[in-house]
C-alpha cells in the first residue's frame, strides 16, 4: 500500500470520527440518546483502526536494502 493512499485512508477515518462525534452530540442526541451513545462508541473505535490502516506496510518500505556481504558479518 502506498504512503499517499495510507495517509488518505487515515485522514478519512479520523474525519469520520470527528463527524460522528459532532453529529452525535449536537444533532442526534435531540432525538435519541441511545443512538448518540452508539455513534460515540463507534467513533471511539475508529482512531485505533485509523492508526493500524495508516501504518499498514510502513515498515516494509522503510527497511534499507541489505547486500549479501552485510548479512554475513
């Protein structure tokens, strides 16, 4: 996965988190507190998922290439 696509996915997930929180406690709570709490729980689970998606494959591309001589030593 390319760095740019990982970054876009991270910001999309974090943006969704912010939107869910804002909508839950400024709009949805007026009609259903239960729905607002459920939206908040989902929003609380999004940041760890965003971190996992954002870092997916990051170590593979950052490892320097090793030559055969450096492996022997």
